[in-house]
C-alpha cells in the first residue's frame, strides 16, 4: 500500500533531546516565556532537522494551564514566532472529532453503537456485509485502509475526486473486506470517513454543518472548519521534506477521516474541554470499546494508551501531503500536548513531530520517555 494514503500512523515514537539553537527576541517569547528550559531543548533539538520555512505551533498543557510556543526555520536557524492563530491541516486528528460527533448522537439517543450502517446509507454493502457504527469508530470494521482505487492515485490531492457516487459504487460493487467485521482493529481511513458520511445522512446535514453545530460552536472553536477557502489568509503552506510547497488535500466524501483545518489555539480549547468529567459526550468518546493489546485500546476515534509509568493517554496523530500533527491528553493529570506543523506526513521528517509530542508529555512530569520510531 502506498504510504502516502495513510493520513496517520499511530506510532508511539519518541527520540532523545539535545541543546537548543534559537534566536529569541523579546517580542518572540511573549506566549512561551513560562516554558521550562527542558521543553525548549526538546523542541529546538527536533526542529533543527527541518527545512527552511518549516513551522510548528505547539500547545503544552500542564495542570489545565496552556502555554503556546511557535517555532520556525529561517535561514538555517530556528526562531520563536507567535502562530497560535495560524491554520494547519490537522489530518487524521479529524477522526477524534468524528468520534465526538458519534458520541454526541449517542448521548442524545439518536443512534446506537450497534446500529448497522446500511440503515443510514440507504443501500446494502456488497455481499450484504454488515458493519456497525462502533466498528467504524474503533477501526474494527474489517474495511481496508482506503478503497483500492485510491492506492494508485497521485499524492498531490488523492481524495479530491472520490465523492458520493464513487463511494456508493465501491461499497456496492467493488468492496473487498480485509477482515471479518468485529474481529480485529486495523486502521482504516475509509472506515472513519464512512462514519462521518453516515452520520451526515442520519442528521441530514453536511459534515461541516455537523461540526459547526455540534462541536466547534460548543467549544469556542471559531477558527476551525473543513472549508479551506474560509481561512485561506491564515493558512500555513504545507511543505515536503525539501521545503517545497505542496498541494493541500480535499477529503471530499471522506472528510470525516482527515478534512479539518484548525489552529493550535482552537485545538487547545477542545483539549481543555476534555478535562470536564461531567461532559458526557467527551467522556464517552474517550471510553475504550475495543482492546488491541493489554496497554492499547480504541475508543471512539481516540486511541487509549497506558504508558510504562501507568498514565493513561488519549492520543491521535495526523498527517496529509504537507502537514503532520499530534495530540495527546492525560485527563487525570490535566496535561496535554498539541503540535500542528507544515511538515509532510509522506516523508521521513514526519517522525520529528510524532516523536516530539510524547517526549514533551514526559517532560511535563520530569520523565524521559524513550521508544523506537518507524
């Protein structure tokens, strides 16, 4: 399978740290002045491997308090910038929001986890395959990562022309299951994209309308959308490993798998909302429904990971052709890390981002976390 279509690889990837190299002017450190030096060191050590114009917007949440830090590569140096309001594609972290929509409709009694999706599609799948909403949300549907027709497409904007017509044709005529539904959890962009689509059918709203009404407005996320044209003037251009600008991705009918654009400020609002134990939909969205291993389970969009120190993290990474992102929260400790970047998920540098997030989580507690990356 072409690695480009992954959008996300759930990698628990952490690497070491070193000394920072940076230009820090007074105007550049207003937002991040309270960060401990150890966190600066982690950030700057990672960023120095990135090409010029590469940019990271980071939110570090400790005991419910948010600190923002922005860094950018300019003329082979790393500078601090203020970019908490700048817009990035968040890639597969979108799946967390799709799971949150599902949780919302569950709490409202509009759907049940065991509902079969053909109930909302209006047609049956090939060979009358039966898949439930829960199976889509936990990657246990048995569906492949992407439809076969997308594997060979150009990486510039691979989902753009895969619309409702193409989805129906695939599901009714060309579907090839990878597993029997409910047997294993095997990551599927198609599955969660399909979840967003069937919820749209149920609600008689577009995916964008559902997000705005059910999630973004509720949590004050006024700079988040699936409509790139709305935020074009704030959008950070996506880059490949060589620092060249690349195409944005249009997720079309599978927007629920990776179509959201947002700022780290907006994402921090969503993260902070997770610490409210009385918020039924968010609690439900983080609840494990499928055990993958002893220390790793799937919730409704979120992965649930128990660390070696016994902490429980809800985690999701994301990536598109020009962006890599990562989001981890520890609800009990009220800690979290969010990283949005214009570093392509298709190259080798994506691991810089996916490894930095858990390392920063460890630094919050004064721990050094180590793991292999791939």
